[in-house]
DNA sequence: CACAACGAGGCAATCGATTACATGGATGGT
DNA sequence: ACCATCCATGTAATCGATTGCCTCGTTGTG
């Protein structure tokens, strides 16, 4: 049901003049300073005045002007977040965790997608800085092409990178230990008897992608696993499909296909199924991220679990610290990943 | 690579005093008014002055103060969007489409999640209004509990509802024709020989949910399909699993399980697979939304495709219109859905 | 040549809230 | 009873950009 007040609004259509602190002050018979203090609680006001003001504000439906407030306080209580894609479940999960963590700190989240385009990303960053967000959480689109814009933004306000980071600058970063993750994957595959493996990843354009390729190569070498090929495309289901098509066309499959993220792996699984290649009998497949859908694929996917809640909490902690003391020393936190073994590599 | 300027920033650490229009004016030897006009292009300035100002702004790394600008112009060029969940791929797809459509109009998106909680949703709406966004796009959490807050917000600024709408108020709305969608589903199932079907949905708390249940019931009746049960929970994979568990425990399965969204359907499919129930041989299953993962499940899911791009474009069009002329008459656009037939109801 | 018309650019008010400082009344200590 | 505190409240400056209005110089026209 709707309250009478709401009904009035609904009928009125779009607003009359917006109600300001001045109006509340006049109605309550006090100064704007007192209204401000009464509503924000910054300084104590006498009970009767508080009552007056609260009532007046409620009567007028006063909701304040955050813009004016932000201008004066030079604080927006908002942090901006820039991710390469909001369609990728890993990032949406991360966004959700970050939003949750921010809420506890009384901060709002302003979300932007860079669509993996450094130019668009730079524009988003400029826009966030112009909007005076208090800080920025970013997962950069590109390891080098994003560097200028990220470094510039980091010079304007507190900034923490998550998951990936750009080269050539120092700022806070929180992510996962990619080398350790690939070690887990390859040791598991070796244990399942794999003697050869290809890696399907994205064109090497950012830190985590590079570290995953590097980790794959070194641990494969260490374990005596042959690496017939490394295929680079982008982080998408479609690329997983295409890469699999190429492998099938090329002739005999490796013992394992290691994917740099779950979307790619889901594409791989789908194309294998279509081609009559049985996973894990004919080939082992692994992913990375542990998105919710990786448990639902056919077969369910063995993957590296990213502790995004921890990443988010830690990122917000670092950001809050930087808000308090902007001169602190940048920290880099590589969290420990874990392996989730499912049917795509067992049975 | 990083430019020298960016490197300076990166080394400097967090900003010195922020550079204002005053600094630019002083360096360029003109007034702030001229700087404003030169940079915004609001009024023409002479070529030499323009040159001076542009150079000064660049030298200082001036990026403006969007807050101050917003206060003066009472326009933020930002629209807020509130969705029940950013983990649900349907909403993320919608968000992405809306962001895309807004970009064309030169607007930024401020995204909030209500976590399907009307109280949190009301808080988000207050916050958006306080932040003076130019307009709001919302998919309300609840059909009645959200009504007050949505109506209030609609009274403050242009607002368009998407996908779902709250009862008792008139505002712009864009969504899909739920009745037509359920007609498609049930006629398809009837064609596949189904004589009984249960509906697995969310507790009836918003327009589209209600319309889907209603559509299911009427079309089932019309087609002579028995309805042994309607199970209500929430829009999640887990609820799909639990509902299936109940159906299995209750004894014999209906010919078809119709789900109110794809997440539920994915949960249903998973539990069926675990229980050795073969889809579509033993039971037909359908979803709603056509999220990307519905094509990857085991078996791939027959579902109703929502034209979210169209929904987004239309929503932004309505919003822009309301921005121009806030007194316009609310419009409701029910777009036509289509059925995507996959293996969960065929072979 | 005189005056109108115009264009560039400066001055200062303005948006709405916050807050340093000032004021005045009440309280308390000696 | 007097003076020092203290507390609630008001006054007005302030945040940074935009913009109405005015000035001044230039060009065009009768």
C-alpha cells in the first residue's frame, strides 16, 4: 500500500521546487546552521529544537542536497569502481563483495565498465576524478595501455587495484597468487596422468594474464608436461569455443586444456560436447575464477577458486587506510587461491 | 609506457592541492568566466585566448570539479539505476545495455543494488535523490513494499521502471509481455505432449512475477494442462534445487516444470541430473530470460528470450524525454518476447 | 564623422550546505 | 556576588564553477 504522502507525490508528477535547508530553517524558526547541526548530529542541539527541526524536515520531505554538501566538505562518501566487464560473473561477484564491504564503511559505490577498452577506461577515470569520488577501485583493462590513466588517477586520489595491476607504478593492489594457482592446477593434472597440456588464455595484456601464462609454462616444465600450444584470444565463452575448434581441426588433442578463466573453459566444454569429445575421458579441462555457473556445466568444471570476498574486504581496508592517511606506503596482497576439483578432471 | 607527466604523478603519491579554475585563470591571465567558457564552449572566445586557456589547463592537469559544476547547473549528467541483484545475469545484461544506451546520450550510470530488500532499496533511492542524479531507472524489488519509495522518488525526478513495476502509481515502464511469454511456453509444451505442469517461481511480490503466475495459470487452463502445484521461493539456483527436491520427494513428476527465471531452471536441471531424472525424456523444463548460461547447461535450456537491448534503449528514450519535458504522460511499453527452443524440451 | 550593433571578456551573484567564529545566556566555583 | 566557563545558536565566509549583466573596444552603416 502507498502512504498518503507518497500518493500525493505520485499524483503531482515531477517535483515542484526542491526543498532546501533554508526552507526547513524557516519552518522550524531557526538558522540553517542549526538545521545542519540537528540533522547531521555534528554538534548537539537542544531537544526541543531537535524536535522542531526533525518535524519540519519530515513535513517538507527534505532530503538534502548531497552535491552542495559534497562541495563544502570536499567529500562525497562515494568510491568509484572500474571493471573491464560487468557481464563477467567473476567481476560482478567482485563488485557485489566490494559494495558490501563499502557499505560497512558508510560508502556508496559508483560502478563503471571499461569494456576492456583503455580509452574508455581513461574517460571513466577522468569522469570519476571530476566527480570527486573519495577513492577508486580498479581492475585495469590493460597492463601497459592503462598505465598512464591509472597512474594519473592514483596521483589525484587514493586508488587500489584489484585482481590485475598495471606495470611501472606502485599503488595498493589485492589479488590472487597466480603462480600458486597454476601450480595447483598443473600438479593436479599431473596427478591425473596428464603428459601434455595447452593453455587457452587472453592476449597477454595485463598482469594476471601474464602471470598465469608464466605460471603455466614454468610449472608445466617443472612437472615434465609438454606444452604443444598456447592460444590467446579474450576472456569469453566464444573464444573458448573458437580455440577448441582450432585444437580439433589441428588433429590430436592434448591430455589437458587449461583455461585462464571459467568463461573460456565453459566454451571449451560446450564445443567438446558438440564434437563428441568426452570430458574428462578424452581430455581434462580446467577453468579459473570459480564462477557460479562452473558448477552447472556439463560436466561440472574443475577450477581455481578466487576468494573475492577477501579481495574485496582487503581492498576496502586499504582504501579506507589511504583515505585516512594518503601518504601511506603502497601494499600488495597476493591471496592464496584454492583448487575446486569437479568432474571435468576426475572420474 | 607511461608518459613523463604520469610518472611524476605516480612518484608524487597522492595529490597536492587540487587545481581549480582559478589557477587556470591566473596562469592564462584571464578571468574564471573566460576559462569556463573556453573549456565548455558555452560561448565563443577568441582563438588566442582559447589557446592560452587550453594550454594552461593542460599544463596544470586541470580536470574540473564536477561537484561544483553540478551544484551550479543543478544537473549531474548522471542517472541512477537500482536493480534487485547484480549477481543475476539478466540484470547485469540489462545494466550493460542501459549503460550503453546512456553513453550515446552523454550520461553516466550510477549503479545500486537493492539486494531485493525494499528497505535497502528505499535507502538507495534517497541516496540517489540526494546526489541529484538527473533521473532513475529502477527494477523494483517488491510490488507493494517498494511502492512508497518509488512513488516518492518519481515525485522528485524523472523515473522509469524496467522489467517490473510497482502497483498503485503511474510512471514510465518498459518490460516484456509476461502473459504472451507464458502463452508461448505453454503452447510449446502442449505441442510436446505435456498434460501437466508445475510452475516454480518466486513468492509473488512483484508485477512480473504475478503476471507470470497468472499467465501460467490461464494458459494452462486454456490448453487443458493440469497444474498439480505452484512452488514459490526466490529467483536463485538454490531455490530451483530445493523445489526439485520437493517434487521428487512428493512422488511422481509432472510432464513439465516451468520456471519463472533461468536461475531457477538451472537449479532444477542440476538436481534432476543428480537424481538420475533425464531431461527432456522424463520431464520437460523451461526457463525465462535467456541468460548466456542457459545455452550451456546440461541439457541446454529452452527459455523465453527477453529483448534487453530494446528494453534499455526504450527506457533511456523515455528518460531523456522526461528530462526534456517532465510533464509528459507516463508510457507503458510491453515488448514482445520470443521462445528459444533448446534440448530441455526437445532433443 | 557619428552612432548603432556586436562580440569578447570581466565582475559578481549564485547554487545549497557546512563550519569557524562571534554572541549571549546560563551555570558553577570561590 | 562576581567572574570564568560552557553550551546552544546565529552570522557569514566558504567550497568551485557557471552565467546574467555590464563594459569596452571594434566594426559597420547612414
